[in-house]
C-alpha cells in the first residue's frame, strides 16, 4: 500500500491522524506540522525524544554541564509545568501554520521580560507588533500565573 501523504513511497507506519499507513519520511517530516498527530502517537513521542536529546547535547556543549544540571533539576521539580508549556506551544504551531521559530523566540522573550518586571513588583506586559508572538507571550504568561497561584 502506498503512503497516502506522498503517494510515492510504501506506507509502513500506522498514522493515527490519517487512520492509515504512511511512509517513514512523511511521518518524520510532517508530524506535528502538516499532520495533526494525536499527542499520544508513538512516532510523535519517539521523534520528540530524539529531538530533545539533540537539544540536550547541543546545550551541554554550549553551556557546560553545570548549567544543564541546574535546569534539569528545575524540570524534574515541575514536570507538569513544562508539559503545559510544551502543549501550548505545539497547539499554537498547529493552529497557525505561518508561525515561525522567530515568532516563538520573540514571544518567549516578551514573556520572560514581563516576568522579570513582575519579579520587581512592576506590572508591565511586554507586547509587540507581532501578533503571533503576542499570542505566545499571553499563553506562556497564563500558564506561569496559573502555576504560581
Ligand atoms: Zn509518504
């Protein structure tokens, strides 16, 4: 049976979003982006794991192991918080295909600046002209605030 996505290669993986088999290349390239994978798809989870390992490796190389251990500690203390952030970001990517990594970075920077100001006791929301980034900032801040209360 041919892959229903590219209609060229052989479909080898059962895709829960397409309800049929797709090829490994389409799965790897399009999962979570063009294919609306359910969050419990084994291929999506495995792919995220590999992606995470690559990021971890790059981070250790860049920041050194100490900083990495510190961040991992933080992660282990509040896995639900990080899971919520991840889900929010993947939802935003899914609901808007034009969303770029740059928008995401800007959105995170705005959220981080807002939180820094909040720490100093000032209420000021850093919002820019990029609507996508603003949406990211707002959802991150919502999650952070819901966990702090
Ligand atoms: Zn394919």
